[in-house]
């Protein structure tokens, strides 16, 4: 019995001694663990461009899981950055921003206590704005090539047929291309011959009240040329440029006969905008009206007035509709089409 009690006291004494030692050493171990977890780390690196040259004043930020786990700095003259006092054991991502470059983000970084982490792949790429500039330039090049091909389209290889596009989705014309095409049409020898033929028809019909003979023919040639210049420049260059509309006829070529007729006859009233959407053809209607109004300045007094303006406007609009029908069903068969 005494041995049992004595053994019990001995065990109790050992337990008490162990508890006492544990009590004494626990703060020391806790302090060591706290010191280990409290050792802050650093993240550093050098930011370079695609050529390997340093990027100066780039904005570098590190963000952890919490709102307070964020750090930021900027690169120096050598593109170097260093972020100190970063908490260990947390997932971070490093992000770099710089003008003219795309943002760069690192893979996930988790620091060990006291670790000095160097990032070795901080290379920035040029911003995507350079790509969009190239796309815009390419559109202009495509439009230029398409218009250059249209300037070689001729009926029977002789008469110009510039204002029709056979492309299903042609590139929008620039202002320069619209004026270049108008000047090309006006300066073509076949246009000059056509003006002379119309002046001769008017001379024979005495449709404009000029005298007969060479002088009268010259006067009729002059007003016919003036009508042609004002109609093409206003309706195919100036107004389309101001209103961002395409002066060309878009050949349909497919579908029912009724749909093709409707498409052709609507051309004086419906056109394609530079944005690729159908619009009311203010350019054609406005060009016909303005050209008809200008004719009051150089027609004989007996041919002036509202009737002349209205009559010339109707004639111009009817001509556009007739040309649309001819383009859709006849002229495409006898027109040379380069590069097709």
C-alpha cells in the first residue's frame, strides 16, 4: 500500500515537473515561431522592353489576397524595382504598367520568411494600338487597289465605267479616292467625246435656245460640260465626302429579277455609307438639285427658272436610275474587269 502511494506520488511529481518545465519553455517556443513568421521578404526585378532595354518609371504593384496586402513602387533609371517588407506565406501577383506597353502580370508568388525573390521575366510588349494602326492602313490600301481596278473598267474597252463596284464587300473610299475618281472620270477622253455628242444632239434638236452654227455648238458644248462637271463633282465627290457616303453603284448580280430591278431603281435614293450601312442618298439627290440650280447661271435667259431646275433635276435622277438598270443587267457583261 505504501509502495503504491509512493509510486503515485512519484508519478504525480514527474507530471508536475513536466508541466512546470512546459510552462517555462512555452513562451520561448512561441516567440521563436512568431519571430520566424515575422521575417518579412522582398520582391525585386528589372523591367525591360521587347529589345531588352530598361523601362524607366514603370509602375510596379504587388497585390495579395487582402486589401491591406498591397505594395507599389516605380522602376529606376535601370528599370530596376524593389518591394520590401512583403508578408510571407501569402499569394501575390506582380503587375507592371508603363506608357506605350501592354500591362504585364507575373505568375503567383509566395514568399518564404525572409526570402528575397528576384523576378527574371519582366519583359513588356508594345501596346496593341500599333496593330489597329496597321489595320487602318491596310483598309486604305485595299480601297486604293479596288478603285484603281475600277478606273480600268470600260464598256467594250472604250467607254469608262468607273462608278460601279463588283466587289461583294468593298472597302470604304477615302475623301481623296472620291475626288481622284471624279477627276479621272471628267478628264477621260471618252467623257469629252460624250459631251460633244450630247451637245450635237441638242444642237440638232435646238433644245437650248442658243443660235445655230459653230458658236451655238460651242455654247451648247459649254453648258453640257458645265452640267457634267457640277453633277460629278457635287454628287460623286464633294457631298459624298462631307456626308460619308459611297458614290458607286453596288452590283447585286444575284437574286430574283424583281429584287435586282428594285435594287437598281433605288440607287438614286439609297446608297451605301462609309460605315457599311444603307442610307438615304443625300449625295445623289443633293448633287442633282445643286447642279440643276447652277445651270440657271449659264443657260440662256429663256431657259432659266424653276421649270429648268426641276426639269434638270428629274432628268438627272432618271439618268441615275437608268444607269442602275444598265449596270445590273447589261453593262456588267460588256465591261472589262481587271484583276478578276
